[in-house]
């Protein structure tokens, strides 16, 4: 009988196909399967020479092709298709076998599936995979959840195909059940925020300074040589420098300005609301996409709502403004990451995942879409103090914010004056100032709540719960 495969991949669209090739290129014997046979055939026909593939054309054939305990990676469309595939394969598996869901599942679905399969003796390993098509092939960032036992069997294989950053694989076990998919969800939320901030910087350079896309590409290229060095800034230079072949116009001018989303940003915000964690950077980025896509609303308001005429700054007003935009971008990015890490901390506490935040920063350094030089700084911050309440107070980030804030404030003020929307920059600054404030106007909100709803309040000068008799003689009582 033919030698069995170490691992199998079912779902051979872009991600699954490239992940299977990545495994095979690393010398692993890989069973491959897809609902529609043609994808399996084409993978073997086109790339069969890259490694040891074992094509399977039925679920039973696929399961039989795997050595025990079986390691079965599912790379299908998240949601119903994942449940359908689990239902198809689980009855064919035996206790101790593993199903790895590498799709973008919601972490609550992963928790549900893990629990149900655990009762059947099967390990279900929700695994976040980032890096898109290219990453899946050449080394993604891999965020596995699931049991410690399954990590023992899967760790070496996943680590083998992951990206490597500074000699370390971008893959580590993050915690049980939904931990991996939770971290992947927040990763995607941060990705939304990063892109929104980059877009705002572009808009301010263009409308605020009158620069052309090709010039702005050069500005980003220069920024990418400094502390903003990251994959997203790098590809921003590519997209901005690109010219549309049909019209000869800058590519960015012929693309419809309505940003789409597949839902992970929305999930991050919804979850953050449930956990009570202010991820304002991600929320603003998600809502900014919704606003851009509100075609009817934008049509009804464009040219109707009054505001300042968009006029580029000139002379002394323009002096140093590009540098200030870089500062606003860096400072707002720090805030967005600090919020994202606080959210992971809160999720970890809520579900007892015990996620190592330093490990998260380490595995985002390579392979994934938000890979960036400054993740090293986050790793260092958590290495120094794993219980850091916020990244903002870590030495490097506190100093960076101190140095950037004059420019950051100038950009937010100028954006408001010129009528250029900068929700990411301004909400990040408001969050920063909110945290710095010795007193917040929340005291007034508590007073109002007590007035209309007798919701009570606490006092600053003594303990207890109080209510003022607003409709009566306004004496204070302790209900
Ligand atoms: P898609 O998300 O486009 O899914 C297509 C695959 O799902 C095909 O193999 C298809 O089989 C299979 N499938 C569907 Br649809 N319904 C099925 C069912 N009921 N039973 C069995 N198979 C079914 O593929 P992708 O873009 O490669 O992404 C795979 C996963 O990875 C997704 O969860 C995605 O969110 C995640 N992800 C994608 C990226 C990216 O950059 N694209 C990055 C990170 C994560 P068929 O060939 O028979 O139709």
C-alpha cells in the first residue's frame, strides 16, 4: 500500500492550494482534496512536480490517505461551508484525529465546533492564517488555537511552513479553542485601521498639500525607510505609483472610492463592544468603509452640505506639514495597536486563554498583512512587562508619542479647518487625550443618568452609592 500522507488539505481555492504547495515544497507528503474534483486535478497537473501530492477524489479516499492521528486542514469558505465539511469528515475520523480550520472563522463558531468535536474525541484546531495568497505559498503568519495535545502533533508542520522573522517562525500556539481565530480577527481589525490611517495620510498629502499620486508614492517610499517600515506602506507606494493603462491616469483616480469588507473588521468591533474595550481606531476604520460605501447618502449630500473649500496649504502653512502627517500616522498607528492588544488581553481573560501578548507581536512580524518593523518594539515592551496595562506607557511608545504629538495635533486641527475627513487620526488623538485626562466629563453623564433615570452615582470623596432627589428638594440619599 502506498505510503500515507503526513497531512491533508481539503478546499483547494487560492489559499488551500497554496498552503498545500507550501507543505509539499517543505518535503511533506500532502493529501489534497476539493469538493469539485477539477481543482484537485489542476493542482496536481500544474504543481505536481513541486512535491509529494496524494490526490483524493472522495472524502473516504482522503481520510484513508492520511497517517494516524490524522491531520486534516480545511481551507473552505468560512461559515456554512466549514460546518458542511466538518459534518462530511467527522464521521469518518477516529478519536485523536485533528481537523484544522484555517479559514477566517468567527471565534465563537470555533468554540462551538471545538466543543462539539471534543465530545467525539476529535481535536478541532481553529487556526488564523494571514498573508493572503502569496503568504500561504511562501510563508504565512499562523495563529493556531486548539488543545495542547493537537499543538504537539501539528506544531512542527505548521512551524515549518510559516514565515520566518529574524530567525523565528511566525507561528505559535496561542491558547485553547477559539484563541487563534480571536487573534486573527483582531489582526484583521488592526489591518483595517492601518489601511484607514494610510488612506487619511494620502488624502491629507493630496488635498492638504496638493501633491500628485506619484509624488505621494515617493513620500511613502521615504517613510518606509524609517519607523513606519511595513508591508502596507510598501504596497501603498506601488499602488500610488501605478498608472492605469487604459486612460493614462493615476490608477488611484480610476478606482471607485467605495471600500468593501468581508466582515472581520465588523466582528472585531462587535466583539469589542461586548467586551467593553474601546477599539476606536478599528471602529472608525470600519465605519469609514461603511460611509464610503453609502452611495445614496453621499450622492444626496455632495455639494449640498456647506464647508470650507478644499484648498492646499501654501507657504509657511505648508512648511513641515508632510512630516507632521508622518507623525500623525505613526502616533495613530501606535494607538490602534495598543487598543488591539488590550482587546486580546480582554478576550484572553474572558475565555481563560492565557494568551502571551509578546508571542502575538512576534508572530505578526512576518508573513501577515500587518507585518511591520515596529512590532519588534511591541515584543520588547511585553517582554519587559507582560502585564503592561497599555502599550502607550511602554518607554519606546510613550517617547514616540511625546515626540509626535505636536505634529499629530497640527494635522488633526488642520484637517478640521480644511474640511478633510480624518476620523482615524482624530479619534486616536481623542483616545490618547481621554486616557491622559485627570478628570473626564463622564461625571456629568453620571449626573444626567441619575437625574432622568435614578441610575445613582459614586462620589469622589467617600464610598457608597448615591442618588439626588432631583424632582424633590435635591437632597442626596443612599438608596
Ligand atoms: P474561498 O473562501 O473562496 O472558498 C472556496 C473553497 O470553499 C473552494 O474550495 C470551495 O469548493 C469550497 N467550498 C464551498 Br465555497 N462550499 C463548500 C461546501 N459546502 N463543501 C465543501 N467545500 C466547499 O477560498 P479562499 O479564498 O482560498 O479562502 C479559504 C479560507 O481562507 C476562507 O475561510 C478565507 O476567509 C480564508 N482566508 C483567505 C485569505 C485570502 O487572502 N483569500 C486570507 C486569509 C484567510 P469548490 O471548489 O467545490 O467550490
